[in-house]
C-alpha cells in the first residue's frame, strides 16, 4: 500500500503518547499515518460504518465490527485501578440510582457495559433514563443538576472533586473484585482487507512507538499537551501512567481473558451479540 493509513484516535494523552513516534515518522519502516482526532463515541460509529483503516474504539463495540476489522494485540487501554466512576452531587449508595437519570459517554462504550453489569446486581429496580453526552460535558451536567448521576472515564478520575462531585461507585473495583481480571477499555482495530503483512507491520510499528515513548517521554510531551484540551500537565502524566502499561505493549493472556470475559458476560445479559469462537484472534 502506497497511500497513508487513515487512522482515528482520541486527543486523550494515552492515545497521543502511544502514537506520537509513529505519527511523526520516527518509527523506521512504519506505515505512514493520516491522523484524525475524534472522541470514542465518534470512532465507535466510524468502525460500525467501516470508515477508517485503523481506529481506537471501545472494546464494547467489537461484536458489531469484527467481521470487517481485526483486533490488534497492542496499542489499546486495559489496566487495573482505572475503571469508570459513577458520580453524583452528594455520594450515596447504589440503591439511590433506582429510577434515576444517568449520563454516559456512549451506549456502545466499555464504560457503559461495565456500568450495566454493575447495575444489574447492585441497583434494585434498575436505573432510569440513560442520556448520552460527550464525556467532557458529563461532570458539568451532574454538577448543574441536569442529570442525577454521570458515568465518567479518562482523566475525570483525577478532576471530579474540582466540580464538587462525589464518587458513588467504581466500576473497575467491581469488575476486578468479581473477575480478578484487568479492565478492558479501549482497543485498536484495523481492517482485515489491509492484508496480513500490513497488519503485522502495523502491530510491530505500534509496539515500537510505545517503546520509544517510554524510552524518552519528553519527546511526546508537545504532541500530548497540544491535544489535551487544556489539561494540566500533571494530570496528563497521571493519565498516561494509568492507561499506558504492559497491556498496551501486548494484550497477553490476561488481556485477552479480560476482553472475552467482558463480552461474554455482556452477551449473556443481552447487551451485545455473542462473539464467535475465534473472533478475537489477530488477523
């Protein structure tokens, strides 16, 4: 392939950190990239419409896209202690969410799947209306009383107290406590039609890009901060430290077990279509 690969990922620090070296031509032999920035709800829709060669998406969207795309074994976001949070103005208990309006970043997000699996066992009678908002609008909506609670992701873990909000529940704690597995959040997928040689070259280049970022984090800092939506540099560093880890370099046995575990549980609850036996296999 002579043209650049069309890729879309979020402007969040973990994605810009991971792809900095590759996006700027510092990975020898790597495919050239034509980068588009988009929030995760947008990229999930792009994947369902087959619009880009390579995408960062929610693991939750995989059951709808794995015919056209393959899951790459690197570049994504899994981890421990990094799950989505349910925020309210005054804290409370899970029972307080019964019949309440909850803002979420996407109904096809991993955060939403984790939330629904948690609510199924912890919220008697179930939650009320679900409202989809861009993730940066969720905390202001909770603070201003437009919704009763909000499901937040990313750097909101570090900043929700600035909005006067309280954490009612940690979806990651619930997931890890019930499964012992890391929390699957964001995946890198690529079109199967690119062919095995290109897909393997892409995976190798992403791993190299991650390693270069780890070797000299200061090199990626201008790219990270330029797209971090006025985020405090210290918060950006915390964000990278939490979401870029050994699973970013390679999903490994625990990573794949976490992804399959999440999607199998979600399918059992009727939240996603069931996965085929080999659906998660690379190429």
